[in-house]
């Protein structure tokens, strides 16, 4: 399967909470980094455990806003709205032989990091598409 299709399937399976299907796409020794929270997930089992935890997997939709691929590198931008907040992530996925072997994901919420006042004269508010 092409790298872009592997990652597209990953997001579809995460949204469906198809954890055995997600596991098929993640290499056993994959490394997924979350720099914003300072965490590294090592291994397929840990990635599935983090994502399938009952406290974390409420009824949320996953909207893929963008997906781009260049060889083994796939970049996605996703949005996951919840009752109280919208989460967004830009993820850099490395795929080899049909499996995700490495990723770096930047998770945040719009407005979580307010713009400093000194930029007011140079910028305008970003309006959601």
C-alpha cells in the first residue's frame, strides 16, 4: 500500500475505533513523538494503548483537513472537535513497507497560545475556513 493510503487508512480506523485495524498499520517498534507534551510513544502496543484508553476515546470525529505525501513521508493536518475544545494536529509520518515506523505529531487547540500584543499592528485575526 502506498504511504499516503496507509496514513489515510490510519485516520479512518482511528475515527472508527478499529484498534486491531490501526495495529496492522503501525510497525511493532514504531516511535511516535509528541513534542508539545514532551512524550515519546515507543512500540505498536503502547500507541494502541494510549489511543484506545477509555478516558481518551470518547465519541469524537476525525476530519482530515490535508494530506500530502512525498515518497515515504506523509504529512497530515487533522481536526478533532469535542464538546469543550477543538484539537488540531499536524503530523509527520514515515512509512516503510506499508507500516508506519516513525511519526512526530504537534497537537494543540486554536487560541491556546494567544498572540502577543506587540504584533497587533502587523497582523489580523485568522478566520477559520
